[in-house]
C-alpha cells in the first residue's frame, strides 16, 4: 500500500475512501494510477495547489488525502476529484458510490456482501465481533491508518446492528 506521489502527509490530512464495486484489473489500476498522478500534481483550490496524495489499496479502494494545514479543499476542488472518480465508473463499468455493498475480510481474502445479506450473515454468526470490516467513513490519515480495517465490534457497522 504505497502512496501515488510518495508524499508524507501529516496525520491530520483529510481523507476520502472510494470503494470499487469489484476488484480492479491490472490495466485499470495502471490507468487510474497514471491519472491520479496527473490529477494530484495539478489539484488546486481557488488557484492554490493542494498538498495531496493517494493510495490504491487491495486493488479495490482509492484513497485520496489532502493536507489541509497547507490549503483547504474547497467544494469545487472536491467536485473535481469526484468527477475524476465518476469518469472511472463510466469507463470501466464500476461503481465507487454504492453504500449498500459491505466489504470484509475472511482471513486475508476480501469478501463482499450486499448490506441485507451481510446482516443475515451476522445473524447466522458468520460475521462475528472479530470479523474485519472496512470503515470507509474515516475522515483523516490517522483514522485511516488506525481505524479503517477494524473488527466488527469496533466499527460503525456494529452500531447499526
């Protein structure tokens, strides 16, 4: 899990996690990485360049980070990043905004379930308190690194349960 531009951003950096509806293929990963490099090197808010970086994780997640102590991401700059992600959806036949799909780990394997099926698995004890789930609601780099992959019992999922 390496950064696209290899910038070391502070723990307070703002984070957005985009979860793909399927595993990305090698050619898609290469295109996305190339486009992210170009986008991040020119990403700005009201003419001020943003100190930003990104990660591609598990061939399934795109994580954007901005050091807002340098310059705040504005609505327009965030809209530009969303437009980039939406362009991948159209080109590669993906969905990065499906909040009803839950990803979790079985050992080192990443599995997915629609939310209603996930809850049925929880009820059947196939998803237990120690099952690792992905908390895509993390808001900064420190949270991403410490609380993105968490046991079900420590996740927002458990609060819904």
